C-alpha cells in the first residue's frame, strides 16, 4: 500500500459519517471503514453501516465489539435512562462519556497498522447536540496526542484527523453529500431506530436530520415510525 493514500473512516451508519466517507473517497483516499457495536440502544446502526460500506466499495470494513453499557452514564447505553424526545438545555443525556476518544483511539491503532495518512470523522460543531467531543479544539488536541503517542508519529509519518463537516450546517452537509452521490436512504440517524430500521422521528438526532432536509429543500428519505 506504499503508493496508495489510506484513510480510516469512522462509520456509524448515519448521515454525517456517510457524507464523510464520500468526502474521503472524493479526496482520493483508499477508505477503510470502522464501526463499533458498543452497547448502543439501536443495533440497527451496524446494519446500516454495513450496507453503506458495501455500497461505497470500501477496502475493508471492521466492526469492533465494545461494551460501554458496562459503565453506562448515557441514554444510548443505559436503557434505564430515557432518550429525550423534546429539546433540552446543556449537554444532553445522549452524550456517551468519552465515546469519541475511545473510537478515535482504536481508529488510530488501525491507522498506524495500515500506514494511513488520515482518520476521517463526521463530527460537527454547528447542527449538533452539544457534545464536548465534537469541538474543533478537542480534535486539534487529539491529533497532537496521536502524533506524540505513536511510532509512526515520532518517526515522521504524521497523521491528520480530518473533520470536513465540523463547520457545516446539516443542510450544507446534505447538499454536499448529494453532490457526491450519497444515497441518504441507506442511512439512519435515530438514537432508537427499531428492528425494521424505522426512525422514531422525535429524538434529537431525528429532529436535526429532518430539519436539515427541510432547510436544504430536499425530500427526507428516512423511514419514520410516526
């Protein structure tokens, strides 16, 4: 792979990560997709991620098993905590403690094995739920750490954490994805999608997604339960 630029792309099965994958491909990277079965409330995320990976012809798609439900602390990993279905203030209970740090760390390990030049992640700091690990200063700090903590980094093969969506609105993300040929009917953004892949239409992720399609003037292809 010495003559091919490689990127590890974090792929959740949602709108943002799928757009991010399309952008990495458009930038000329050979893409390796990485998803996590981490004890999340909706197992459909992995089903959709697998479909997206196949449709986009990634070099390889790994699904890593973690069990963040053992530490809980989030409505996404603890079924005793209800997923909010109306707007809330502050950092919502759907925040999963240290999730992006855990995911990026594992992506970093695979990137070093592959000799990859970049990790792509679809974090967003505009139309998002207020999670602290989606901010530009967090990403900058992680990139600095990644190049201090790896053999590749200290030997001069510096890795970049690419966040092409971080300053885009949801509508802008959708418009960019459509330009790149993204099929958003293959994606699901719901925190509690059922086994048929239908979104609830009420959680924060559903509201942001639906509003993004409205603002973009595009028909939302999501299958909603209501």
